[in-house]
């Protein structure tokens, strides 16, 4: 079995999805990421199926193998070691030209994902990672991804859902309980870019709410009234696009090319 050629012990990630280990091929010494989950046996199976539908795009991590390893559901993928969260912990990215080029990659990737009738539903800094060349990015962690079209029919809107993914980086509509669609992935991407270039986020730093409803209301109001008084043309464009995306209807397709024009 292919998976038996890999040694692994070092944990490089952990969460509700399970654990991610750094693995190494015993012969070639190529390093990989090995993701395992024992609590939810179908979780990684779902993610592997979503990833297989997206393998042709350069900004999607490549699958090496999926199956049971040591009686645990296991997904082996390309190793990616530096996330947006890691970068942000060391300070802001002030080179807006660089951020514009990165945004273009992310938008190209999400447009491709959407073209396969899939929405990610958990865009946040931890889930955007740099490849080894430090220039190209990958969108990762498709455990919460869903098909928004089934048999070519859009999944209907609903307004009684709990937040999926991150409270901070989900769309304003998700904070209010609406089912996510394409617009919500794009809004989350813009919040991530804003977080990388300003101190506006994390937007719950002064949050005193004690209930989920209060937290959601605070975050909804924060996102809907988002303001920037600085002199960065790049950040002003990002906020303008956030407002534009917030104005989309549930079934609307986002204007991907318009958002990419931020870097012009």
C-alpha cells in the first residue's frame, strides 16, 4: 500500500477535523501532509471527494492518497507549511502590489471552485497557504465545502442556519443565519485580505457579548458598517468591493473580474 511508504509523527495542525502530521516518503524523502480523523469517519472521505473534483487547478493542493492507515481515515496531500495566519502574526503586509497579485490568485481559485458547483464555506487566514516557492497560494481544508448546485439546480435559500466556519471571516449574511452561497466565499476572501493589510481585524477584539446571538449581531453590524479613514487606495477598494458583494442576492454570481481589478 502506497501509504505504508510514509513515516510520520510530528503534528503540524490540530482541530475539530482531527490531526495533520508532517510525513516523509521512506525512499524519495519527499515530505507530505498526512491528515487523519477518527471521530468523524466520513469527514475526510467527503473532503477527498471534493478535492478530487478540483485537482486540475494550480491553487488547489494535490492529493497523494486517501484510505485507511493504521485503521484511521487518512488523506495524504502536498505539504504546505506557511499560512496567511502565520504571516499575519508577524505583522501587516504593506506591499499592496504583492497583496493584489495574491488576491488575483485567490479569486481565480474560488472562481474555479464555484465553476465546479462547489462553495468552500470556511475561508479564513489559516486556510490560505503559500506553496514552497512563497509566491503561489493554495486554498486548503475543504471539510465544510458543499455543492451549491445539485442536478444543475441551486440549493434554495434558508435563513435559520448556525454560522459555518469562522465567526470573524464569514459573511455578514452568515452572521444573520443565511445559508452561504458564492457571494459569501468572496466576502470572506475580502475580509482575509483586509486582515492582512490593516488593523481592523480581528473584529471581535472588544466584543463583550456573552451569547451567540449577541456575538452574531455585533459582527453583523461591524461588517455592514465597515469604515476606513486612512489614505491607502488599495484598502479603500477592498472595502468598496465588500460593500458591492454584500449587495449581491443569494443566487447571484460574483463579479470576479471586477474584484481582481483592485490590483490595477
